[in-house]
DNA sequence: ACGGATTTATGAAGCTTTTATGACACCGAA
DNA sequence: TTCGGTGTCATAAAAGCTTCATAAATCCGT
């Protein structure tokens, strides 16, 4: 998915130019022409980066900055401040509220785009949470959550670990012994058949109505995470 | 009440001059001659502004800055850095730790006083600085207050910190150990089960009648701040 | 194609682990 | 001392795990 950049600027011509250049770079763009709108828009479509004019109607850039920092979703969004003046105090204040970069008008469009790219690149890893995906299934290690097709799925601890194990090695078939060893741990002894039960529960939780079964049973061998039930590749 | 300005400076003659000029302007003045003292004094008499020498015995100005930013009471106090050098790197480093302004020795007394006045003036309205929100919950770090849906909620110190910790990293699941470490501190030893009790108290305080539970229990993993218990996205 | 032998899927029951709760004792500050 | 605030326990209440018995499905040799 394309990263979204929000432009907060009241000067229409500048907005047009910014939008043109950013979209050419492959970013999605949202805009707001005053502070209040900025907060609203950010709420509806959380941006991955913000270009924020210092002087705005209805709410100063500095205040917008604070508002953005308050919400968890936009807390870590990189912000580039635009200002007409180049006074030191402004710069300081901007940095204080949490702007990540700062440009003085007039500025060169290529440079701005470059900075946006830099900020996005830098911000990525901080947001990069450990999560695995397989098809329409997502397993989030931080939130300890699994979803399929956008819908959250509840799993018990063991099913969660089992799915994680399979998602880390999709396509590979594991015997019950291997699964017991990898998921339950090497020191635990339980009946190998117990695996069957957990596989069943995993299937039941994952396979809602129409969706296909992602777990493949391989007779006499074990199970694997596999999109196509048995069909040829 | 007169605004208090703390002077952190080891050169006695300069301190005298500063004190004289500031008091003439109507400010109360506290002083510290080294970094450690600065932290102590700030603790006893939270200043409204700080004049901080870059070079200090026992603790660098930069470190003092950090210490001040760490405590909620002094987190947002405007700080003016004084330095003998005027190198850009120092400047940048100073700003990075959160200094609000920057003056190079030697400086004119009237200018310093003017800057102090400016900082105090603009620090006033920005009282509403540190606050976190999650859904209809607001945690105000300045007022040390929590409200849900506009209604104030009373929390004990530990519950407050626990909530703050969770709100700073919404969605992420934390084990009891992690919470003990992050909220209680790395050196404190209490039963991991104690976390349960505080979670319960937090829930009881937060969840009035109709409102939904924002704390998710993840069996065998821990707790997280999370709007939807298990529902769809 | 048929029947027995294997192997897997399922549903339910009992048991274990983990969490929620209420009560209580302790401590430091007002 | 009286009050919040905290940490611990004992106990209740969930939630999840394992096993077992049985039904289905799949294989294989004839």
C-alpha cells in the first residue's frame, strides 16, 4: 500500500504543486486547509507523514502538532514544518512540539520530496511491528492478535503458537512429533493425537463460512500451512 | 505569584549579576552551582524557567536538561542554554535535549532578560502540553488527571502510571514482568500477580456502567490497552 | 470394486492452568 | 488516628488443554 502524506496548507497553489509532486513519487495525498480540518482528516485517514504549514487559520501549526502527538495512531508520524520566517525561535518551538524536520519557504520541491522520503524510511522500522502474514491471515506478535480478512479471530495460547509456528514456515509439512517439539517444547510429553485437536480448533477459528481451509492434512506425514487444499501448483 | 527562574551556573559573579537583573524584573530566583544541585533545587522549588550553563561541575548541562525533562513537574519548563562556544553541533545537541533557547557568552543582560520574558509568556498558554488520549479516555500528565467521556476518574499513583504506560503503547501486549519492569521499575520486586490487582482497580475505575472494557486480557501473555476485545476490526 | 486396516476428524468430559475478585494487613501522610 | 494506597492471599470463576471414544475418510491388497 502507498504511504499517505497529509498536506496541511492554506495556500491553494502550493497545495496543488505539492500534491502533484508527491503523487508523482508514488504517495497517496490527503489535504487540509486549516488546523481543525487537519486534525479531522488525520483522524479519518491516518497519514504516514505530514507536511504542516506553520501559519494556519483557526489553529496554529504548533497546536496541530500537539494534537497529532496526542493520539496513539498519529503519535509517531513524522512531521515537516513549513514556515515563511526563518527565525530561530520558531525553529526551536517547532522542534519542541515534536516536528521532525523544518523547511523555510520558499523551498525546492525536490528537496522536500527527498526529506519526506527520508523521514518515511526512518519512521518505518519504528512502526515495523513483528507480524506475519499468509494470504489474508495476519498474525501480530506485539498485539498478540490474529485476523483473517480484517476480522479478528480469537485463539487460545497453544493455537496461537501453533499458527505462528506454521506461518513462520509456510508450505512445509510437519509431523506431529515435530509440532509437539516446536510448539509445545522439547520437554513436554503429550499424546501426539493432541495435535489433531488443536489443528481442528485452529481450523474452526480460522475458517469462517466461505473462506477456504489453509491447513493441509498430509496423510501419514502431518500438517502444513498451505493455500491450496490439494490442488496442483 | 512571581514566576521563579532557576539559575544554574558555577561562575559566582555571573550568578550575582543575573540574580540582580532578574529580581529587578520581578522574578523570584533560585540558584544551583552544579548539575546535581540543579536537579535537587528544581525538585524542591519547581522553576517556571531555567537558565542553564552548558559547562557544569558534576553533571553536564545536557544531562541536567534530560533530568528536568524526565520529571513531570519540570518537563515543560523553558530552558535557556548558556555556552562559551557557539558551535553548531553544540547548538543542535542542546536543542535535541530540549533546550528552548540558546545564548552564547558573552551576552547582553537586557537581551537575556528579554528572552526569559518571552519564554515565560509563551509557556503560559501552552499549559495543555502533555496529554494522551485513547478513545474517550484522556490522560493529562500536567494535571495528573484522567477522564473518560468527560468524567474525571480517580486513580492511585500506580494505576495512573500503569495506564500511562499502556496508553503510550496502545495495542501492544505486555507480560506481567514487563509491566512490573516498566511501571514499578526494574529494581522493585513484587509478586507478578500484583499486576492483576492493579489491572482490576484500573478497570473498575475506568469502566463506568455502560462503557466497554479497554483493557484486554491475553491469556498466558499479559494485558494490553485495546478498544475491541475480540470483535471485528 | 470391496473390505479390512490405517489414519484423521470430531464431540464431549475431566482436569489443569490462569485470571478475577474480595478481604485483609501494612505503611506513610494528613 | 484516620485515610487512601499497596501488596498478598485464599477462593471463585474462567478458559484452555488433554484424553478418549467414535465417526469419517483414505489406503491398499486382493
